[in-house]
C-alpha cells in the first residue's frame, strides 16, 4: 500500500498595477476548479502589440485557460496535456484575433497547475517567470525565452548584467508569432513551506532572487504582493512597465479532528444491585 500524501493548504493572492504605462496589457488570475477542491490554475499573461492588441492577446490567454481548466478532470486527465493545450489554443486564437487588432498581438504566459496533494506542473513562454522558493531560498525557476537569456546560458553575461542589458526585452518566443511556441512543461512535488511566484518582467526586473525569497518568506501572500509592487514602483523611477504577479504559499493542513468517543456506559457492581433488579436463577 502506498503511504498517503500529506494534506496541504494553500494561500493565494494576486496583484497588478499599470505602472507608468498609459494602459494595462497584463492579466493575472488564479482559477479554482469548479468541482475538485484544492485544484488551482494560476495564470499570468503579458500582452504586447499596441493598446488593443496586447490586451486582446492577454485576454485570450485567460479565456482559453479558464475554459480548458473548467473541463479538466483531476486524477483522470493528463496535466501536461492540459497545459500544452492551453498554450497551443491560446497561440492559435491570438493569431486569429490579429485580423481585427490595431497591431500584431502577442503575449507571454506563465501557468502553474496545482493539485491538493502538492503535485504541480508548470509551463511558460517568453519572459514571464515562475519561481519556486522553499524557506525563502530559490529552488527552481523558469528560463526566459529571450535574447539575453541565451547570452546568460552561453556564459557571455551574468544574471545581473542581463537585467540591465539594452536588449533585455527582446524575446525569442511568445504566443501569437508565426512560429509555434515551445511546448515543454515541468512537473514537481511541492511541500509545506514552499511558495510559487509567477510574475511579469515589470516585477522581477527590479529584484534579485534573494530579495524576492526574503519578502515571500516574511509576509503573507497579499502583503507580499503589495510590498513587491510598491518597491518595484519606487525602483522604476517613473519608467516602470505594467506589473502583475500571483503568489501561492503552501502550508500543512491541520489534521482532521478525531472521531467522537463512543458513549461510556457505567454498570453498577453486581453486589450493589437491589434484589428486585437481579435476574432469577432457574
């Protein structure tokens, strides 16, 4: 018999800010499964392509993710297939909406699927990131599909140099381009004390990973959202991009209460019973 997995509880919060842009093109949502408690889908999308094009692309990501997640059957359907279908269908729909958009629409995406036992799958395209912190320490994060990430991976730039590189916003993949998006997803097992952070470059651009981890470890998700947006706005100095993030914090669920004790029945000693109450001998 396989040992039962530890029951976990989840705290979630989202935050968004227009930054110093004229309009908001980011979208962020955490969807709760309509039928299976404890199953969540977190999605962050950073739209690009002009005032209507970028928002239209990000909206299409959310519509597609919501519709497919509603039909998903945890424990029966393949989680990887769900995430890859979200990418492919959102990509296709953005290509179709380009016909009526003012400019060619594109979007990045970061998407994490969680089950109640801590099983997690994530997928991303572009430079919207997913981080996994454990006790404030970075364990894993997605690798950007970008020009400067290729330079970092090739040893030509450090992470700090890449953050301020003049071509840091040049992507090598996004949804809505003529090329199909990369389709790889990752699976991991979360445990109590873990925190997932999904965020656009308008957030992570202004922090090193240790700052993000310390903030997430010290604050509850809603407070951490507010603190990170406030500090990113300060550091942007009036030139900040749209900011969007989702924080999912994992904790151990309280054990279920023990079943009630059966009622206790007291019987008097035989010798103390009155004669009238004793059965007759035959």
